[in-house]
C-alpha cells in the first residue's frame, strides 16, 4: 500500500502530522456574542462552502524514539468523524506503534476514536495522559448528576475511555513537562482541564492548542465569540484572547483540532485584529 501524504511540520527533532478524523456539524446558532448574519458572512468570505462544518484533526508526533497521538477524534460517535484509523493506516502508522496519547480534553470528538466497538483500547500499547482536573471532572458523580441529558452521554463516553486505559492512565498538573520536549499548557474555559501541548526542540516550537477555536475564521477575528460547548464561555474567551496575543507576538506555529484540513497556521495581528495564515510547508 502506498503512503498518503498528510499535512506535516517539523519542530526540531519532532515531526508533527495532522491526521483528519473527518467532520462534525455545529449550527452557527451555537455561537454567542455575534449575530448569525455576521457569522455567516465571515464563513462565506473565508470560502467555507458548508458554514456549519467543523473539521476534526488529530496529530501524530514522532521524535525522541516515540510515536505520540494527540487526541483521538470522534470515532463515528453521533455520526461525527470516524476516519482516524483509516487515515493513520494511509499515513503508515499502525495503532500498535502509538506509545503515548496526549489528551487536550475529554469531549466526545476527542476521545471517541480511542476505543473500539467493544469499548476496548484502540491503541493497546499506549499510555493515556491527561490533566488531573480533566480526569476528575468527568469522573465526579456530582458533576454527572448536575449535567443535562445531552451532557450525561459525554460523561459516559469519557468514563468508558478512561476505563479502557485504566492500567495505563497518567495524570499531570499545571505546566508539567509530560514528555521530554513536550510541556503542558493549561488553557481553561472550554473545559476545566483543557490543555495545549508545547513542543520545543532545537529552538523551534509548535503549540497544539486543542479547542481554542471551533470556527477558526470567526473566532480568531472575533476572540470574544464563544460556543455552546464551552463549560465557561467567559473564561474560554479570555483564554483565547490571551493566547492569540502570545502566539502572534512570538510568531509561534500552531496546530488545532478544529483549525481546518491544512492543520497548521500562524496568527498575525494587524491594526489590533487577528488573522489566520495557514502554514502549508514545513
């Protein structure tokens, strides 16, 4: 079988590849602090033919003798995504090669692909690594009892994944170096334990920022715009604004689970507003 080329970038000794899990659809009505007409216009101006389409990325990181997966896609849950396993194979990556899974957070479109149809680990040799606050939130019965009917399903999915990896589950706290050259960056708001991962090698860096945006063309130009999926919309907006300021000032290369099929970008700031510039070559 020939190997298919997926978007890829280099950060020192790390090679980072964006692997698509497919799409989910989320109504623009889920956005707050923006009129539907303006949101639609921004999507149209950006050439988004399906305004409600939200692309799902996962990332494979190779380096320092490791093969790391960052997030696991939706796995077909709710008819979302489900193409991770196929695309990993097309990229020449077998599930047994993955030795570490770094989790940005435990929403269904990030963990659904981590288990198979029988609820067993889809990556049998991998350690699952997540922020301790993320693990505690989804495993707290009090949080489950307060959840809406829709959200209760999310708890059950997260718990099934944690259970599948229970013998290889590692928690970390704020600003931890989770692996050599890879540091956790707490990015709260979307979820309590929402985390980015900063890869640094030979003075080169790349930040996988998780779900800082779902509709990148809208939320990068309008960082005050949050989405119904955020646990704390105000905190998510604050985190987004602070991070956009940092990555634009540092010209840091970013990767994001809903950044689009190209997978990698830089943020430029012009006259007080932010813009998205995709990075298409390593």
